[in-house]
C-alpha cells in the first residue's frame, strides 16, 4: 500500500481534502519493522510523529532494578507518539515503545505537520481525541497499579482487552497485572464458578458482560 492510500485509509485523516492529503503524503514515509524492534526509548527526542498502521506495540518503563514495567498496548491505526507539549518542535517519549508483532509504521515530519496542519487548525480535534484516549489508558494504569485488587485487575483486562488476554500466556498476564500466576488462576476459576466467564481449551468467553464491568469498575 502506498503512503497516500495508507493515509486515506486512516480515520485520523478522514477530514482532509485531496490537496491536504497530497501535502501530508509529501512529508510522510512508511517503515516496516520486525517484532521486538524498539521504536524509541524513554526520554528520547524525535522529529517524527508515528502512527501504527499494522501490527502491535507495547509501552513500558524500566525500574531501578532493571525490571520491565508494562504500561499498555498500542493497536493498529493508532497514534504511537506521545505529545506532552504541543508547542515543542520535537516529541519526547514518556516511555519505551517496542513492537510485539511485525509492524508497519507511518512516520510524519512533525515540524512540517505542525506548520501545515495544526497551526492552520487542521486535525486538532483528532489529535485532542488521541491524547484523551491516551489519558484514559494512563487512568486505567493508575487504577490497575495502585487501587484495584487482583479480582478487579483481571476483570478489567477481560472487559477491555479480551482478545489480548486470550492471546497471551497466563504467565505473561500475571507479569502485566503484577499478580502471582496462582492468584490469576484462582480469580479465573472464581469468575467461572459465578458464571461470569467460561473457559474452554484455555480460551475465555465472557458470559455476563454487565457483571464483569461492575467488578472491574468497583
């Protein structure tokens, strides 16, 4: 797929006319990366605004003991870059971002993007929406790390990210949620006994969405 057709396929750019798309195409490139490639490191500066076209990425930080602290996933057709100061000419990353799957990334010259689009009031609403979605992920992260108990953590992930829950190994889920594997098993069995979920050949199906949401939001 060409750069132009890729841009046209992304909802973020749907409000642009043909002339604006041509301009955006001229300041954009597409890159293909293998899984485990690190797009950028925490506090790294970048001149490019990145969108994930296909594949899957994760954000994480490293603690003082060199342990990886998982933050959240970034799915296809989503903004990768973190925008903390819209007045800045460059972007500074809050966390590390690496690819979990082979992926394609749309890279846009950020300085030119600001000049030709944001400063002309184009795509501002779309950018605010992406920042809001990122803020919601941070809010969920705070709840997961500091407020929720193990049952709430598991229920929230099942409610918001069932596909990823079924894709990952139970050990990896335990690391993400910062609970013991045995605790994860007990929570899943409890939810199954209460007929909130069903488990067949390791795959989870939600039977009672309302009950699951209530647990995750308590």
